[in-house]
């Protein structure tokens, strides 16, 4: 403030001149007002708008900042080294923590544990670097801003966050494994993979079905293949004149001899819908799904029981027709054709869509939250 002139008369300080910054004008008035005997200050100092003067001030400021930067260069290098060390240490600790979690506890959350350890270590290194530079206030501001942004983003992307959290919980609970047949509400298919946002199924007709994880987590999930034993049933109508006991004996013997039907639990039966002319006999059998396909075994069981009924004269419901014959000649009833032998019975497990399930698993292998099939 060399260009500021001061004149005092009757306790009033009159300031005139030019300064470069507005803060200098204010400071000049404060200094004058603090002097003994000064009761008032008439601040007539104005801003210097000369281009040459302001350019010189800018160059002086730049030179001062450059000197400060050179002086703090060792601290910057040390802070950078801390950040790099935290990055390397986070990767190393994350890999070890993920591998340990894979071996000892839950193999499906190894990637999540690895990333969590890595980012926490990196965050700690960043805070240490800012503290080394004396910028802890900046670190607090950054973390506070990140918290506010995270809160806003959570409300804005509530559905996405809900699916992500549901995916993590599903990977921890593991209610199903790859390749298992599920029914989720009205949807049915084999599990291909579990990603961060959706559960990928392959339907029995070969289509890809993507369900939101939140829907899967909140729905009733029917797992057809978690237990190897599965029961099937079918009913056959017989004429009301046929003995139910005889039909039961013949049908149970044929069902027990059907390939793929388990002896333990044994087959069972029940009679229903007896209206005097028709009786429906329902048979129940069990299948080991690891060895046989339930649809094929059920079809073969129906075939075997019907053939056994036919061989023992157990017929279906008869309809009575009254025919008036003018000639008096009787018409012979048509003979029932003898069924041909089908040869070897195939009850093997169906693998129609297994290749598609594996293709979906390979496509989502990097983001899959469930491991290989048990």
C-alpha cells in the first residue's frame, strides 16, 4: 500500500490512493482506524485498474505459488507413495481375504470380500495422504459430499440398489445351485447364473429368462431338484363293474415293475370319483431324478398299467347304446388291436437345455455370485 496517502484533521483520517486488491482497501481503513486519536476514517482508496500493474501482481502470485509447490514437493511425493502403497496393499490383502473366504466359509462371496478389503485399504491410504498434506478438512468435505451423493443416489436408484442387495443375500443364503430346476411364481426354468442385478434361468423350451433379484428373494421358490426323490401320480378310469381290489393289485404290480420307479418309498394308490358307472384309480410312484427323468418314467408307468389292465380284462367305462336291428342279425364287436412291443424303455434324465445353461454360465462367469453346481 505504498501509493496510499493519509491525512488527519480533527480526528478524521482521510485515505487516498490506489491498491490492487479490494482486501487491501479494507485493510488500509482498519489500520487507520486503530491509530490513537483517530475517531473516524474517510476511505477514499480506489482499485488500480492498470493492466500492467495487475499483470505484474498476477506474475508475482504465480511465482509465489511455484515456490510453495517446490517447497511442498517432498510432501507431495510422500503422499503419492502412500496412495500407491495403499493401492498395492489393498490388492494383496483383498486377494488373500477372498481366497481364505473361498476355502473356509462361502465361496460365493469371495469377490465381494476382496473388493471390500481393497477399497477400505485404499480409502485409509487416501486419508493418510491428505493428512500428510494438511488437507484433512478437504478429506472430511469429500467424505461428507460422498455420503450425501450416496444418499441421493440411493433414493434415485432404489430398485437397482434393492436388486444388488438381494443378489448378495441370495449368494449368502444359497437357496439354489446352477442347473437346478426352479419355479418362481409363474416362471419355471433351470438356473444358469446369479448376477448382481438378476437371476438368469433357461426355460424348458430353451428361452433365456432374466428375473430381478428382488423378485426372486421375496417370492416363494419351488426347487424341483434339490431333493433327488420326486413323486408323480396319474389316474386311470375303469368301469364301475370292475373290482377295485383287482384293479389295485394289477396296477400296483405293473407300477412296481416299471423301470425307474423306486421301491423305497413304495408306490401307493387311492380310489376316487365312484359314481356307480366309473371309478378313477390314482397311482403314486417315486423317481430318483439323478438317474431318471420324471416325465419319461410317468409315461412308461401309465403305459405299463394300461397294458396290465388290458391283459387282465380290466376295461374302461362302458357306454350303453340301444340299437334296433331290423334284420335280427347280430353284429360282432370289433376286436381291440394288440399293442406293439416298444422295445427298450428309456427313462434317462433329459439334458435338452443343459448346453444353453452352460453357455449362459460362461457369459456371466465374471459377475456370477453363485459357484459351480453342487
